[in-house]
C-alpha cells in the first residue's frame, strides 16, 4: 500500500508543472478511429477530457466517425466507395454522414462527458455559422491534403483525372464566436465536421483538417490528433518522438506514410505554420493517451513543435 501511495504521489508531482504551465490554455483534440470503437476507451477519453477542464484547461473536441458511417451504410445496403482515401459522398451518403456524425456519435460523446461530471455541448459546423464549407475537387485534394472525414486507412483507388467526390468539402471560413461563448461559460464544445456551403449544400470535411483550422483560429496551445498507430513512424517503422519539421516534410515527400497518416501530418504542419505551438500525434488505443501526452515527461506519441522565431 505504501509503495502504491508513493507511486501515486510521483504521478501527481510530475503532472503539477504541466498543469501550471497549461492552465487557461486551449487544447483542440481530434477524436476518432479505433479509439471510438471500445466502450472502455470511449469512457476513458471522456473522463480525461473532463479532467483537463477541471484543472483549468479548455479542451475543444472535434470528432470523426468513419467506422460508424461505414456500418450504417452497410445496414442500408449501400456500398462505400473511396478515391484517394476519400469517401465519395453523394446525397444519400451525406444524409447518413450527418445522421451518424451530428446525431449518434456527437451525442454519445456529449453524454459520456456529462456522465463523468463535465458540461459538454454538441455542435456541427453548421451551428452558429461555425464552419463554412466549399466543394473539394480531387485535383485540389491531391496537392493539399489527402484523406477524408471517416476515411479508413486501407481503402484507396489510384486516379489520374478529375473525379467528382460529391459532397466532400474543405473549410472555406471559420467563425469561432460560438466556441468562445461556450468555453467562457465553462462548457466543453464537441464538434462534428460537417458544414454548409454558400451554394446551400452540406459538406463532409476531414476531421483532422477541421481540428487544425480550429486550433489555429482559437490560438490553441496544443493540437492533439488521436491515431491508430503509436505516432509518426520512420521508414524503419520506429517511433519518432520529437522529429524536426524538416524530417516530417521529408517523410511526407517520400510517400512512405500510410494514407490515413498523410492528412494528419499535413494538418499538423498547417497548424504549426498558423501559430499553434505544439502538435501531438497520439495512439488513441492507449488508455489515457491524452493525459499521458499532456501531463507526463514521457508521452505516448509524436510531438511536433513550431520552429523558433528568428529575427
């Protein structure tokens, strides 16, 4: 019992400087993938987010839901089609996306956070004019940010011409006033990455990219991207704990990154270039991964830091 108490005390002592350092800071957390499929991990994630809020930080959650979307499409007998890792989203598929992301998944996260003592509010990008989307053409996507909301990492087709992806979008603009009001009121915003466009269409947007844009706009101290792997891996499959940004860009250019990791890496670089100080790519299947990355010396993933300013 004494040894357990000592170990517990050491954990608290190690966490204290991080709590002091990041108190009052905004943390944007992208939550999705396999971390959403286990009841134990879902509950643990919600508890961790509540703890971040209780110690003075301001977590903002952006979630995906690809496996849940795929399962619902299977239930109605509709085949999922992917091009360059993007889920082609026709009108019927978009209805399912909005139902699953804005309804089932979003409300479950809000319920879990509330169950653990937090106050969460679920939003889609349409609420309060938070996100304005626009249609994403494949040619733009290939040069900017491959991946898609709810994209499995093992599904892709090789294309060499312009393809109509349907209602797949990108972020055209952000208005974070509704997020600001919620955070100031002590709430935890939970955002589904769907948006309306000026053309009146609804758009399905990659959750990593939404999280990165939100982190930049909110001047977040940290962007945390939960992944299905331990973090960013080099060509030998070894974890890169604190790679330089040049190392990361070389990996991106080399083509060795798995398709599901590419949008995360591009989103990470965009966030850092826009002023976010720290980006964490974390294994979401590790229990309490977010807390370990934020509050410990060791962490459980890859940490990317903005290059120091030069005169």
